[in-house]
C-alpha cells in the first residue's frame, strides 16, 4: 500500500494566471467605479439633481457675492479627488475631499447643521447686509444628501456591470 500525490503543475499555473486576471479585473472595476461615482457627484453638485437647469441662487447668496465676489475654489466639486490603493489581496478606489473648508462644507451639506447665532455672528452678517430677526437663535442648514444619491446611482450602474463580467476562475 502506498500514498502518493500527483502534481498537476499545468492546472495550478492556469489557476494562478486566472487569479492574476481576476486581480487586474478587480482593480479595473474598482477604478471604474470611482470614476463613475466622481462623475455622478460632479453632475449632482452642478445641477443639484434638477437636470440641466441648476437652481437659482438665493437673494442672500447673491447679496454676499455682490459684496465679497464669487468664492474662489470653495466649491465642493473643485476639491473632489479620486484615490486608488492596492495591496496584495485587494484594490480599493474611491472619491473624497481630503481636508479643509471644502470637506467641512461637504459634511454640512451631507448631514445638515444647526449653527447657534451669537452677537458676533449677528454683527458680521449685518455688516454683509444680511439682517436676522432678533428672535433668531439658530440657523438651520438642511441636509442635502448629494453623496448618498450619487453613491446609489453609481453603485447600481457598477453592480449591473459586475453581473456582466464573466467568471474566469472555477
């Protein structure tokens, strides 16, 4: 009686080649997903989900722009960055705003905020020509879930593309 193991080197090489192909396909798919999310975010921010006609600016915003001029580089979409990270076992790609005022603005727009009105803020706004009622104690900024809507749009599209991808490893 004997025990033996037969090596099928050719089969093993084919499996390893398939794994490398899957790794490349996964990396390409993750990168494509990040690009698609970036496009969806930029479109959503440009039009605020109102098609080709972005909303008009509020009178307070127009008044502020009239005094201070248009903001330079403060628009969230100007600060979106895609990133790619690769390791031996996985590839991760995404879109984000690394840091600074645009990242804070993105968080406020995503989750909303309530800002307590202080005397100093009241004076600052009055100097800009924006007058608050004496009874105003806080300014509520509603959430504008642009990340969530864009994520859903890109995710649905990428999952459809993933279902079309042939499986190369059995």
